[in-house]
C-alpha cells in the first residue's frame, strides 16, 4: 500500500489540537489507517496536554447546532454535520431545545462543551447520555470527553484515508 | 467555638481559584477548621472545573523561586515562602539550577507548573518527586497536581484559622 502523506491541516480537521496535528505530521507517513490510529491514540493520550484537550473540545460545534460558530475548518464542519445526521433526523423542535438547555447547563458546570461521538446516535440517546454524564466530577468528565474525542478522531482519520489518498510519489517530500 | 467569617480574598490566598473562593464564602461561616476543610474538599474536587484548577495552579510561584512573578496576594506569597523553607534551607546553587531546568521541562510537557505540597520537604526530595511525576500521562499528572493543591489548601486554611480569628459578633454579616 502506498504511504499516505497528509498536511497539518488534514489532521487538524480530525482533532482540533494544534499539538496533535503537528505531532501527527512528525509521525507520518503512515503505511495504513491502523498505524495512523495507533499513533493518534499515543499522541492524544500521552503527549497532548490538558490545554490541548480543551483546545480540541472548543473546535467542535455544540451538539445539535451547526459548525458555523466554532473555530473549525470546512472539512471538519462537513464531517461534524455527517456525524450528527442520525441525531438531526430524529430530532424535534422541543428535543433540540431541551438539548440546547442541557448543553448550556453542562458547559456552566464543566467549562467546556459536551463532547460525544454522535455517529449513529439519536437525539434522545445523546440527551440521555448528557444527563447521565452531567452528574460526574469535573475531572472524570474531562477524561470521558477526551475518550469521546478520540472516537471522533478515529472516524475522521478513516474518512481522511478514504477520501484523500495521496501516493507518496506525487506528494510533497 | 465562635463562627469564623472570612472574605473571598482570604480563601483566594489558600487556593487561587476564583470559583473556589466564591463557593467557600457561600459555604461559610464554619464552626471549625474541620468543617472548612470538608467544604473545601467538596468544592475543589466536585465543583471547581478544570479551568479553575489551571487558574489555581498558575497562582503559585514555580517551586524554588520567589512568589514575585506569580499573580498572588501578599499573604499567599508569605505562606508559599514558609512552605518552601525546608527546601530553601537544603538547597545549593546547583540543585536549584537542576530544579529550575526540570521545572521548565515539566511545564513544557504538561502546560502548567509543577505543584507539590513542599512543606517539610528538602530540595532533593522535591526534585526526585518531580522526575518521577514527569513520566506520567498528562491527565494523570493533572489529577495528582490537584491533590497536591488540596494539601496546600488544607495547610493554609489551618493558618487562616489560627491567625485571623474573627468572632461572628464583630464580623460583617
């Protein structure tokens, strides 16, 4: 299989931590998606510090909202929309309002937005999960959010590999 | 025992998180130091969010240095000096330099300064602890730092109670 070469911007669309994106570039090229995911896990959990986690969280739109207000790339915005497609298809005006209210309450308690790997999840499931996680201690919730971010990152790395295949011979060296 | 009444500024000298200080005022008056410590533990671990933890960490001087550069009160600066008296008495020029170098490396990895309850600890002990903790994952180290901050807070609440006794009858209501 051809070596995959990506830019910092590509990895930033997978996870909004600058440190993460820079370290992924340093760790690349990757011979497979599996190798990229293993590197991503190591970087995210062992090298990115807590400020980097907060930076990545802040690059997401609030769940149930569009990405327009978050500091995010066009690619990340499109992916975010796709990940929330099940939730959007199953939502009603009142469930979206309830989600928005709980999001505000969550942010008030924890100081960052509710992060969940929304792929394939209905609005009701997301809301139930938000209410459950709201009970957690801040440090416990911080680590759960980081694990959810990692799930999102893995899905997006998969999309990156499937949509932007650049053989090493034509890529920048 | 008389009820102890303290101001936000008093609690801020014990722990540099604004949220912590405000919640302590709301939870007071306390009938004993034990009651104040129980309230402080609950507030610090259950109510102060991760941004508040980072705020508290940033109010400390780097270990082995004076408090002049940190955003801290005169009281906190004096207490910090007292807490580091064993370390300072046991330090040499070269050990302080090594501590400073490791502090910089620690901060580079974790994004906040090395927090340790230095009371009664020599420079050699502090340095050994720093080197050991440097190996930790960022999220693990973040929680250890918060536990060390709580030890500092408890010691300082003790000082607050022993030096600033204000009976409720003369305090502001």
